[in-house]
């Protein structure tokens, strides 16, 4: 039996890797599809600009007129990619990182459902596979569909959360508590939402544990070492994110999706017909907690930065685990209804054959090698499981999961076959070749869902990766306070704008106004895609046609990155730290909102600017008889320098504001509308640096001290126990 168990583990592992298209993962082609096709840009930036310089966060000028990179998005996936990049090209490293997240999720659920800590759970693997391949949502996180859309960080976080519970509750390993603490810390580094969901149940088991106090202290210090730097820095800077204001769901059908409805009904029926002391023992507090917290937060949680659609993956996981734990208890009662071994074998064989037929009929002609390989492995697992009724039953679970797939095989192929394999990719390469002949600049491009034919509608977000230019539009919408101003602007110069930021009044169809706002944002170039927008740009004297590759038209715009502030000023006094933090976390409406005032000024093109915590006595009066002369302007990722002929006057720099920017000899930067920096240089030469803040330095030191403390405690008590 143990021998067969090893064969089964190898076969099931191979099954998962083959289905996830490992042959495409190891092809040197950049992944695409949904957000994933844009995630490659900041991940590549992390590998080359941050990781290789021993940094975990910094500033990138690539998107949104500059944004703080990996302050608000999660660093663990790019860390894994960076480590893999020592062995593989970037494209393979990135796809392998995504692949690992999917495998780790299935493994974590399998381990979580083990009855004994070291005994592989076939049905746990089947449950993990079923959860991974649910298809009723594509963005909430946790399943393969969401990961292919770019939510692989969420998947990592759930997987590490599951593993932390396993090591805390079921593992008998000597250092299980310390490992569990490290794993829940890795969950925080992967995505905060799963971490926040898992933390209460983890804390309950942690405090309930009868482990010695020194082990709890060392474990807690290990957790702080992993999580304290990123999470506290994110929390303290939360006011400098964009509120996407997703509309919350309200219906029960929004929580209970079609693919988990049978499990909900199954649990309800079982509870009312078969519940016994034996089945009660099979239920753990973990799945009950997941279901309870999911239902509560979905319907009654505060409408804040947490979109309740994100709760669905946890409800799914809780109900699927509960259903199969109850099923596992009564599996023998089910098999007894089919008298005799051979009738049972025949029934399961016919059932598996039916589901494999469904799977082949959908995908056999398109992805024949993968489909046939999956079918052969399922058959192999069936043959070596004939001596175990339980294993036979769970082969049906695996085949049912594959037989009901409707789109995932296509999505896998679309994403992992890469940009370069798309039929029209030459349109993008010729565009980028043309852009490389131009002076580096900031580019706004016309969004359109039809761009998906190139791999993703977000394909032009890759401009910074392939050229020396920056794309105003990027992926990490929440990270930059310039995000809403970009989407407002582009709504005026696009035929079919996406308008993704909720709660904004857009300017759809107002092309001339869109141009004026582009000037305000310091845009240097514009790329038109549709005929209607090309016609408007061609007839507008402010757009200078540069070239066309028959699909895209490229225009230049005369703008400046540095200007004197000559508008009237409205001084905004920011609330105290507690008030700013409360507004950022709970997204409460506040009369004291810099964004609301700045957005009104920007959208309505008012003749005043909003500036934060400024005194008009700081600057000298402007000499309007002398024009501003800016020379030697150099905008790098973490350094801005230029020369000005008007020191001691207020200069607007069209780069997104963030408190880590510091001027070397002058006052500021001040946050000024729409979302930029204003400085008063004291010298003709101006230097502004993006620096590590004192709080971040303190957190770095504290992180190292917690690691040292954890290792010291662990070593001393290990040495003491060895001497006993």
C-alpha cells in the first residue's frame, strides 16, 4: 500500500504539472493575459532595480507619473521570481513563480486535510484540485482563474495561511510552532486580505497551544521578522493610496456561486439527515471559522478598503473542506450500497470514463497532448487504486473536476504561450521600434478592449519594459495618488474608456478637455488606436503627428515637467495622523479631503491649486517679467535634478507626491494638486532624492533584532534541552 501511495503521489503531482502546462512555463516567452500581462513590468523592475540592490521597495517612474513600488503591493512573489532568475531567464522565472503558487495551494489543502500529519491525503489532494479549478469567478483570488488574471499573490497568501494552520495544529515536528509563525508571516508578505482572515484563527490556536512559553516568544519574533517591515510601512502610508471604491455585493447568490452550491446543499442535507458524534469529530474549527467569518464580513462587514467580493474564496474553501470531511466519514456507508468489489469497480470506472469523455470532447482536439496525458494519468491512478475503495472514490473526484472545466485550459494556453506567439504581435513590436526613435517621455495611450488580441487589453502598460518611455497608465491602481487623474483624463481621449476608478465623474467624449488635462499631467506623447480618436487628433493643432504603423498613430504634445506655480493657492491643512489613518483605513467621507479638493480643481480646470501644509511666506514674489528657464532636467527613478533661474520661488514638479521625496537645499516637497510635488529651491541647482524614511530604517533594524532574538532564544533552549 505504501508503494502504491508513492506512485499515487508522483502520478498526481505529474497530473497537476501537466495540466498547468509546465512545457509552456519553461518556454522563454513572456506571459500575458489579464493583469498578469502587466505584472511583468513591476516584477522585472523589482528584479533588476530593487532586489539586485538589496532593496524591497522604492520608486518607479514607469507608471502614473511615478509611484511607490512595493510599498502597497506584495513583495514575496517578486522575491521568488528574483531567486529563480539566478537559474532561468526572467520569463521562465516569472511563470515558474506563478506555477509554484498553484501547486503550493493544492499541497496546502492536502496537508490541511490529513488525518495524520505525515500521511498523504488523496482526498485532500482532490479537494485542493477542485478548489483550484473552480470557474465561477475570475478576479476575487484563490483559484486558478484569478491567478491567471493576475491574483497569484492572493493564492500564495491562502496557501501559506493553510500551511501555517497545519503546522500549528497537526504537525508533530519539533519546530512546528516556529515554522507556523514564519508561514503566517509569508502570508502577510503575499497578500494582506488572506492574512487578515487567517490571523484570528491562527492566534486562537497559537494561544491555545500547550507549547512552552519560550517557543511562543521565539515564534512571535520570527513572525515579526518576516512581516513587520512591510505591513507597518504599508499601514502608515495608507493615505497615499487610491480608493478604487468597488461596489459591494449584497445578494446571497453573490456569495454562494454555482460551482459550490451543490456542496452547500450537500452539507445542509447531511446535517439534517446523518449528523452524528462521529461526523462531528470530523469537523474542525478551521472550516467553521472560515464559513462564519466569510458570511459575517460579506453581509455585515464595514464598507471600507476591503471589497466583500474578496470574501468569496474563503467561503468556497470552508464549504468544500466541510463537505468532504463529512463525506470522508461516511464513505464506507456509501460504498456499501454497491454490493461487491467488482460492481463498485465497474461503477467507478464508468463514472470516470464519462467525465474523462466530457474532458476530451471539449479539449482533446485543441490541446491533445495535455488532454491525453491527463486522461492516461487518471487511468493509471484508477488502476493502482483498485485495492482501496476510498482511493477509487477519490479518482472520481479528480475526473469530475477535469470533466466540468469550461475555459481554464484555454486560459492557461493563452497566458503561458506568451506575447510573442500572438498573431498580431508584430503590431506592437513595430510600435515599440518607432517609439525607440523618439526622445524618452511620458506616454498616454488610448485604452480599448480590442487590444486583448495582443495578449491583454493592458498590453501597452509594457511600454517601460520594452522602450525608454513611461506609460501613464499602469496596473497597480491603488499604489499611486495620480491614478484617478489619469483615468479622468484618458476618458476624454478614448472612444471606449474603461473608467475603472469608482465614484468619479468622467469626461467621456470631451477630447479637447482631455488634451488640456494631458498638459496638466505632463504627458509628452499620445497613442491613438481607434479611427475616431485618430481623426480628432489629426484635426487638433495641439497634436503633432509623428508616425503610424497602420494600427497605432503616435503624436507628440508640447508640455513641461517643471513649472512655476502662478495660480492662486488654496492652503489645505491636513488632519492629524489619527484622522488621516482612520480615513485611509475606513475610507470615510471627510470634509478635510485633499483628494476631493484637488480632483474638483483639476476636473473643473479652476484657476487655483490645492497645496498641503504650506505658508505663502515661504516663497519670494514671482518676477513676471522674467520667464522661467529650466535646464539639465533629469528625472530618474529615485533622483530628480534640474537647474532653474528662479530659486526661492514655488516650482511645480509633475511627478507623483510621496513623503519619501526630500529636497537637498530648499523647502518641500509639498503635495500640490492634482497629485504632484512643489518645492522652493534655495539654489539654482535643484536636487530631490527618494530616501528611506527614518521609520523605515527603524523598522529594518527592528526586523533584524527580532530575528536575532528569535534565533538566540531557540538556540539557548535547544542547547539546554540537549544537555538535559
